C-alpha cells in the first residue's frame, strides 16, 4: 500500500488542485451543443446529396466532440504550469509539420493545407495556432523585463510571427496566415511589449493588407480573384461571387426571427458546403437576427470569461495562455462573420464550435481544457 501511495505521490504534482470555473465550462458546452445542432441542420441536405446519408456530418462531428470533451476534462486536471514544457517542443513540432506539408501530396493543385494519415487528416495550422500562443506566453514571462527595454526582443519575436504566418500563407491558406499574424500581435501586446512596437506591428499588417487589396493582381490567382469579387459586387455571379451572394440571400431571408430551425432554403445546394465556413449564414436564415445575436453574445461571454480567469491568475504565463486562447477564438469568430456578411473578402475561415471539422474541434476543446486548468488556480469564485 505504501508503495502504491508513493507512486501516486510522484504523479500527484502534475495534477491541478481546486475546482475549475463552471461558468466558463457552461459557456463552452452551450456553444458546442448549439454548434452541433446547427451543423446537423445546415449539413444534412448536402450530406445526403454527396454521401447518400443525411447523418454523415453530424455522426462524425459528434464522435470528435465526445473525444474533444474527454480531452478537455482531462487537460483541465493537469497543472497548467507544466504546459510550459510544450512551448519549445510545440513550436518545433509545428514548424516541422508546416514544412513537411510541402513535400506531401497536395490537397488541391497549389494547396498544401492538409496532412493525411490514412483516412485521418489534419491541418498543421491548427497545431501552429496553439503552439504560438504557448510560446509567446512562456517567452513573455521568461523575458518579462528584457522585452520592455531591449528592442532586439521585438525583432526576434516579430521574426517568429513572420516565419509562421509566412509558411501558412505559402500553403495558400490566407485566412490562416491573417489569423496567425493577429494572434502574434495580440500576444506581444498583452505580453508587455512597448505599445509603439504594437502600433508599428498593427500598422505594418494594415499597410500590407491595403497594398494587396489595391493590387490584387500581385497575389496568386485564387486570392486575387476573391479580392476583385469583393470589390466588384457584379463580378462573376456564377463563380467567384456565388458563395457570397447566396450567403447574403440566406442572411436577408432570415429576417428578425428567422425561418425556423431546419427551414433554410439556401442550404439545399445554393450555399456550397453549408456545414463549413458559411454555416453562420444558415444560422441567420433559420434563427434570424435574434438567434444570430444570441450566438454572438455567447462567443463574447466566452472571451470575457477567459479574460476574467486570466486577470485572476497568479502567474503571467497562465494569464497570457488564457487570454491568448480566447482571443484566438474571438478573432476567428469575428473574421468568419465578416466574411459571411461580405464585409471582407472571402478568406475561407471556419467558425469555432460550428463549422465541420473533427480535428479542429478536438484541438479547440483541448484549448478550452487549458483555460479550465488555469481557472483552477485563479483567485475567483467558481
């Protein structure tokens, strides 16, 4: 018995004590359940058309959701201080995957977004997102004093962001590159870098975006055409503008209260693959302005609660980790809604908890487990 107890004691230090933040967990579960319901509603017609099985998407997503929730609860029990171990390891693995994808079979001609292992596929950029949050959280704590005084650290960490965002951009994954750059800039700002470096970084990113919007011919064909289609609303209505136009039709027909759950017409092969990036358009059509607003409020509450957890954390690493993760979800949600509403060009970015994608859902729920782990050590009412 003593031997067993000694073995347990060796591993006990790796597990967090205290209760996690139930409020944050409830918000996550509300988004997950709502996302699964809307995924089935939005995707059953296309699933029947493509796979002769209306349950194809929801069954697969449900399995990954169960795996993700299990991972979330397990990770929430790990002492978040040990996540520091993955700061360098995760960056190394992520960099390797972002490079090796270029020598593997292409997803589409010129596209290198996916790695396939048998029937299992995943995007290296999904791993890169959490890897860069972990790295900056660790680095900004480790060199907390130096980053406020020495401009070389700004160049060093800025170079890391450029390399990762650049590799994702070379995969022909423009939305992923934008998201990576946004996460990096936010983490450096939250980490304590001089505000002028932050202003410079934001200005440089905005200047680059404006430059390419004004000169879309300098981009690769698919990206340049999307910018042209965004600027010219009459451009190629049966091609480059088709998805966006059908999305706007869906949003407009939803009105204030919506057509009713399951009653969307645009999901019947008008909005292409409605279970993916444009699922929010189906949400608007079926649930209307009221339902769409309620979902946006849920996302806002998730970000708010993540920051509450962070502000009550005892360590800078835990605070930055929590803020970085929920910021990632928040900015990805904003970008998706801006695309669906034709506010920015179509960049092909998914909606967290809603868009179809098993591996991305598991990764997302694992990240939520990290925030819950930080909340166990936070000084707030659970």
